C-alpha cells in the first residue's frame, strides 16, 4: 500500500509553511556587512583580505553565505587598482615632472647668474628669471626664455637651450 499523498503537494513531516527556507534561517544572526571589506580593500589594498577572511568566517558560523565578502574583495581590488593607476598617471606623474622641471629651471638660473658668457652677451645684470618655452626634445634639450634685470631697471631677454643638468647653449 502506498503512503497517502496530500493533494496540495506538501510532503508529510516537513514544515507546513509557504517558504520553509526562511523559517530555517529565522533563528540565525544577521551576516556581517560586506561594506568594510570594500573600504579596507580600496584604501589598504591587500590588507582587505583580512577583513574578508574574518567576515566570511563569521558568516559561515552564522550559517550565511560567504561569497558576498569575496566578491566585494575581488571587485574592489580590480576597481581600486584602476582608480589608483588613473590617479597616479593623471596627478602624481605630472606633479613629479613639474617639480623636476622647476628644479632644473632653478639650476639653469643659478648657472646663468655666474656664467661669464652671459656677462659678455648681456652686460651687467642683477637678476635672472627663466621660463620654459617648449617641451624637451629627443636630445633632452628644452628652450627657455631668460629675462635679465639690468641695473638701470630695464630688462633684456635671451633664448637658451638647456639640458636637465643646467648645461646651456644660446638658441639661434
């Protein structure tokens, strides 16, 4: 003889509720948030794995899914790498190049201030200020317009081409 079959489709001996999966998880604590994994990973890169390990372990102990923490970690590592690379190439590298060029310009001005060739060309002067006119060419030279303040209060200018060490030559 076959066991009786309920016409509603429920099997006897199980919970007689509409969504039994929700009842099984009802007594468990809520899983920890995945957001701190994102914050730790974005700002401290690989140290975000510690947060992901701890939170996924706690979620496992609560009987909850562990995958949200690892998805958050993986997506944040990739997204963070893209953001930090973009910031490096658009902000940090140009700022470094500007700093280097400012130092090179200062070295050039100091070199011109004590060079006897300038005194022959321009005469007596009290100060010199140079401004880069172009980017560095293939030989590493950059054209500068250097303005010399004369003791009379007037100024005169001269184009020079200089390398990264301050070695210069008059531009033709």
